[in-house]
C-alpha cells in the first residue's frame, strides 16, 4: 500500500498538480492538508473520476484537511472529538482495510509567546488524548503537517533555528509526548539518521539551497511499523510552476 501526505497549500491553486500526482503515482491513500476551501466548493470531480473516494473537512480561506482512498472508507470522523468548541478544521480520519488513516494539519504557532503558539501547545495536548484513544482501538497511521521539526537532524541550520517556532523545546516535548501513546516516526523507524527535509521557504532560494525542515511526518502504531517498506520525499513536486512550499511524503506499507 502506498500512502501520500501533502500540505498542498491551497487546493484550488494546485488542483492540477494534485491530479497529475494521482496519475503519476497512483497512491492508495492520500492525506491532504491546508486546503483553504470549504467542503461545498472543494473541486472534487477530477479526484472522483480517477477512482478515489473523497472526504473533506474544510474551512474558508484557512486550514482544511482531506482523505482520499481508492478503496472504501468507513467510520469517517472530523475533528478531535473532545467537545471543545474549536472552529479550525485540522483533523479527519477514516478506516481503510482495517487501519485508521488520519490527515493532520497542526497549528504553525507563528511566534513563541504569542496566542497562536499557546493554542498550538493546547492543540497538541488535545491531539495526544485523541491519539491515545485511537491507538487503543487498533492500527493507526497519522500523516500530516505537524509543524514541528522533532530534532536538530530535521533542521538545515539548528543554530539559526534554535528557540524559534517549529523547533522549540516545548514543541519537541509535545511531539515526544504524542509519540509516547504508542506511535512511531515512520522515517526514523526505517532510517534513524537520514536527513530528509519536507518544507522549504519560498524566499531566498530556500529549496534550491536545501535550506529546509522536516515538519511533515507519518506516525504509526507498532503493528504498522512492522510492515513499513520505505519512506520517500517527492522533491519533484516542489519544482516547476506554483509548487506548494511542502513536498509530498510517501510511505509504502
């Protein structure tokens, strides 16, 4: 099974790129983030025409996540299911072939000490509670933009990023706490020391100079970890006209 996770940074701006990715790679499951589209206006016809079942959890102009699958999806759930009044569309999940797949778009945090940074840390507390319950239910794969570089190995210049949002001790601790509920970083399970960035700033030739971060991840339960085959970053999708600032990550199970 091939699973793709991609922060598309606007489905309408990169709709044709998505269809080309589906045609080229024929992934079985796709987790999309940062749709910037409401459900009613999501351009899904081309996706469905390619044989994918489509489930979205959208929001106007911001956030939004989607789950695409070539086989039927059951028990689709939206949000963190904890009763908190939170209008931000950041998580959708469903069961495919006995495995719950989730598409996650975690908050960026913007700036240390800001309200958005505090919201990010609260979100991770809620996400950890959600994940703990889902791990107890069975196999789980959470693909998405976590907006955290878990270690200095995931940062092109650890000194320059020290103490900045995405790389703070608080965020990394939140990522570690999340994993401790029974989740494993798929890349690190396969290749503990590999450098594989997934995001590059549009400015200052960030991609061309490989000045990136690894903030897109697959976290998986132990039963899925035992079946991992490979993890790749589709760097080709970061090239060409109007790319997202994230490259898709591709997990083979």
